[in-house]
C-alpha cells in the first residue's frame, strides 16, 4: 500500500513539475537573438536578404522585425497567411516576413488593421508547401506600435 | 553611435562592403582623371547602361554568374566607343548616347517581358541606383571584385607614364613611338571593368559621379597630373567610406549617399580653390 502511495505521489509530483515547466515556457517571453527592429533600414534590408539567401545560419533563432501588418487568405483552401511587410531605405525593395501568431486569432479579419505599424517576434522556421520552401516566424507575438 | 557602428561591423557583409567600396572608389578615381582630361566624362554613364542591358540579358538567360556576359559586352562597347573616331560614321557623343539609351531601353524591355522575380521594380531600382547591392555581396563576388580591383591598380601603376602621354597628347605620343591605339584599348578595357564593378556600389545611373566628381574636385585644388590623381584617389576613397558609413548608420540608400559625399567634397574643393586664388592675388 505504502509503495503504491509513494508511486502515486511521485507520479503526481512529476506531472505537476511538467505542467509548471510547460506553463513557464508558454508565458516566458522569447529571448531575442536578432533584433532587426532597432537596426537601420540599410542593415535590415541586408539582413533579410541574407536570411532568405542563406537561411541555415538563422534557423531556430528568435528574430524581431518591425514593419506593416498584412494578411492574405488563400481562396482555394481558406488558409490564412500573416505577414510583416518591411520597407527599406529606398522604398522600392520591400520585403515580407510571414509569421504564425502564438495563438490563432479568433477573428483573423479583424485581428489587426491592415498596414498597422507592428513589431513581430518569433522563431525562424522553414516549411515546404507545394514543393517550395518558405520561411516564417512561428510562435510569434505581435505588438502594434503607437504612432510616434 | 560608435557602439551601433561596432555592432554593424560584426556583420561580415558590412566588412565586405567597406573593402569592396574602397577598392572600387580607388579604381574609378584613378581612371577618372584620364577620362575627364580626354573629354570622355560621359562614357561611364553610357557604359553603365550597356552593363545594365547585359545584366538584363544575363537574367533572362538565367546565368548563374552574370559577370560572364556583362564584362565582355561592356568591354566590347568600351572599345567601340573609345577607338579613334576619325573614320567612324557615328561620332563621339552621339555614339555614346545611342548605345546608352539603346541598352537601357532593351534591358528594361527584356526584364519586363521575361520577369524572373515578383519584384521587378525592386530589381530595376537596385540595379539602377545600387540601393543596397553592395551589402548583399557573396564571398565569391568579393574575391572577384578584389582581384579585378588589384589588377586595375597594378595596370595603372605599371603603365602610368604611357597613360599620361596618351591622355595629354595622343598625336605626340604616337609620333614618339608610343602605341596609342593599344593604350586606348587598355584604357577602354580597364574602364569597362571598373564600370561593371562600380554597378554594385552605386548602381548604373550614378557611376559617372564616382568617375567624375573626385577627378574634378582634385583639379580644383591641384594642377599636376600626379597630384590630381593622388588627390582624386584619396578623396574618392574617403567619400566612399563616409557615404557607406552614413548609409549604414542612417539607413539611407548607399549609392546616392556616396554620391552626396562626393558632391560635398567637390564643393569644399571649390571653396579651397577660391581661397587659393584670393591668397595668390
């Protein structure tokens, strides 16, 4: 009996500690590896270009970018893609970074105003769709910047 | 600001940009003096448009290394434009203008017909104004730029006296046994190489500034060929460095920031020249 109780107690403690650590992970803000929101437009352009050209060096890193919110719904399957459009110094070579919000918005159409000034923080991952590879920021937190 | 700069300098592409930028600025200023004195200031503009057209063709052909096409095409056009024009049916400035706008138009037309990316405006903007291309160089491109720049500098230093002779009085140089045509060919080839390299730094529309401004600035202050060449080289390198650093820190377009620095240096040199004249009189 004592053995069973001890075993149950150990199991309970293990589950409790596991759930506590999971809760910590979920609420803990991501440690940013590359903060592009604080860099000049020239460097941001070069970093995004390098990131797309040679993603291997950036995969798994937590990246923060600042840009304009945009979203697109694929008509064929209804899949929604969220993006942060990053303008560059010359305003002719805009780049986009797709992201997946940490929690899927209940109403994606009204998640955020189109072209809103946002800062996105997420972990860079690669995914394959229809035979092509794409980059996106997963577990992304999105903040709307105040007009300053 | 220093901390920010030190952070940016940790990125390899920023270091590549500074190295390549300095080398290209040095090369363009060396030959710039010769071109200005030979009344060929506008040839850089014409050849850069040829390079743009060739780059468009290379893009359409999906060449992995577009230099393989851009460099020889620009060289051929440079030779055609700089060859002695006594027997040519289309003379000097008209030939440059025709080749220049022709290549630009055909290049843009090809890019539009055979789109290779979704951001055509961005691609054209980058090629014409060199928006940020200097910051996106790959190590292989950096080594190519490095090798070609060193070759240009060595050629210039090795043939300095002959280039000097051909620049000032081609007929006299020919009369004294100098193979003027061969040296003109050399100058044309070197100019083509510089144009192709400089497209990365300032884009094809702003290349002329890199060739003309340092030479003209130096000519305000100095009078001998050697001192003008040395001053032009120093000014060009300083302006390229200043432009690059300002562009990186302030987030401004690289090519136009470098040219703005060249304009500022020209105005300063004009001021110094005025002061010199006042002191003499």
